[in-house]
């Protein structure tokens, strides 16, 4: 019985605590851990933002075109050197469920866009209610920014998931600028959802 409880508890933890090149050591101080996870989130966002304007392509994972889960997959691979699940549904099942009030930049946002119970869309939260994703329909397609308050996204929102551990709010509360090439200067917010 105790073994089952430990295993079940592990399923609710952020999956990428130590599985990437600059992850903190298990013996790291809280400040060192926060710094490593904050750096990981910043790298993820820089890479994701660098894909802005990439066209949508079903099944794609390159700058020639990518779908929503291919965009998230490639962002994690390029930024952190890790392979995450490849579909929106599998990312949803893999990530730690979190309440919208606890979301931080670099967390994942999931949507049910087809009217079914299946998760069919994923994006990366960038702060201030915004997220970046690869949209297949709408006025603009491809890798774009959208906001969770937009009627379509608010209606289809299914939940948030955490792949990287939560960064203690004592280490948050600032704005950072992306240093990613043509997207340098794009702001993302580390702190409470605005």
C-alpha cells in the first residue's frame, strides 16, 4: 500500500526536475534550484519566441512548418536537450496538473478545440495571460501569440500543466526580455498572472 502511494505521488510532480543538462543537483540549495529552473524557463521561452512566424504544418517540427505539439516538442528539445511527448494529449497526461492561478511562464496550456473530451491543442504560457503556439486556423496561422482571455481560447481552455518545477515566487516578480535574434526585446513576465 505504501509503495503505491509513493508511486502515485510521483505522477503529480513536474517531470523535468533533473533530466536536462544544467538541472540542479539533488543537493542544491533552494536558491540554486530556483536559479536553475528559472534559467530553464527563460531558455525555453527564448527558443519558443524565436519560432514566431513559422508556418503551420500538420506533423511538422522544423522552421519550415510545425503543428502545435511539434512546436512545443522542438522548443523543449532545442532549449533543454530533452524529448517531451509528441502529441498534445500525451503532453497533457505527462505534465503535472496545475491551477491557472499558479501558472508561470514556461508552463503548458491545453485546449479542447474539437468539442470532444480529447486534448487537441497546446501552447507555452509566456506571462500576462499570453501564450505562444502554432495555430492551424484563424486570421493568422503558424506560431503566434494569443491570450487566454480571447473568447475562443477562454471557451476551449482545458487546463495547465507543468513540465519544469515551480519557481518559488520569492525569485520571481520581474520582466525579462528575450534575447532571441529577430525577437529580441519581446517581454515575458515572471510572476503572478496578470
